[in-house]
């Protein structure tokens, strides 16, 4: 069995550390071949760690980047921890949340000491509710894009074939539009229509003069690059950056950590 060597986002930490103190928090991102994605996850882990001193925070990825969550959970158990909190860095509760995360946790099972893993809700809407911290992070990034006055918005997301997940994106768009008092339409970079360019064009054809695009992405990458190019070609006045390590996103992660109603502790033998 290969055991991950853990490095906490805090600059002075070089390993998993001994058990005791606050339960370690494991952030699990989707992963990307684009190195900017991994760096964004590490930056968020550092922001969460800084927001809650004394809590060990680790980053992991389901694909493309190491370590994976299974390796980190095994290493935490080997270091003597008996509990951990896993936060899926996902904006919708689609396939990765329903299948990949549970599979990664289950794969950590082995003979020996036990580790109790609490899996939180995703960062997107939970139980139909859009967390104010998520909206605040989107507002921050949109303000940083300096669109000036705008009369319509597009919420650009990565895309999914899961109808329930698309519905949750729609709830975020509805809430964001209400925040600014303008119509807000959803677009997707893949897997579902409409594209961002088409969504911007439709709003402009309907009479909007200044359309801004809010990025429903956790990290930069090819999808966000494509969204930016298409939006500008369609006449958008500004395209926001991904959420990455926005203070509001770090706050949202900690909200999920503190919410013990999401899922019960899952006991694993590791």
C-alpha cells in the first residue's frame, strides 16, 4: 500500500502531524490537466487554513493531480487521526459527488485502525439553498472585473448532463440576478446548451446593452478560457475570474465543515 506524504498549506508543516487538536479538513477537487487548477485548489487550502488557525487543511484531487483523497485519508489514519472532514470542492451535486467521492472514501478502507470521515455538502446549493457566501464570492469576482453598469448577466458554468445539477445552477443564477436586479441567464462550457456566446447574444438581441458574465468556476482552465473568448466575441462588457481563493469561498468551506447536519460520520478501517 502506498501512503501519501501530507503537506499542510501552512508554510511550517512538512508532514501529517500527530493526532490531536482540531479534526483535519480534506478538500477534494475534480482535478485538471491544466496546472492552474491545482494551484487554485492549493491557494484555497491556504486561505481556509489561514481563516481557521490550528486546523490542518489538505488538498487532494480526483483526477490528474496527486495526491488523491484515498491516499490522504490513509496517511491521516497512519498519523494517528481518528476523524476527518472531507469537503467536496464541487459546485453541483452531480456524478463526482454521488459516485467518485464515496468511491474514494470507500477505497481508503483497509485493515487496521479506524478513521471516521464526515463528508459535507458540495459548495453549490445544498437542500435548494444558495449560501450567501457563494453569492458574495461571485459578487466580488464580478466587481473585480470592473464591468461598470450592466443590465443583464450570464452565469457561465462548466456544464453537466445531470438535470438536477443544472437546476441548482439555475437557482444560483436566479439568486445572483435578484442581487443585482437584472435578468441572469445560465450558460455552459460543455455538456449542455446554451453556450456562453449564445446566451450573451440572446440577451443583447432582447434589448440588453451591457451584458456581464459571472464565472461559476472554482479554478481557471480551458473551460474558463473558452467562456471568456466566446463572451467577448459576443459583446460582453466583462467576464469575471473564477472564485479560486476568494475569502468568501474559504468562509463557505468552513460553513460546510461546521454544518454537521449534512452527512453522518462514515467509519472506515484504514
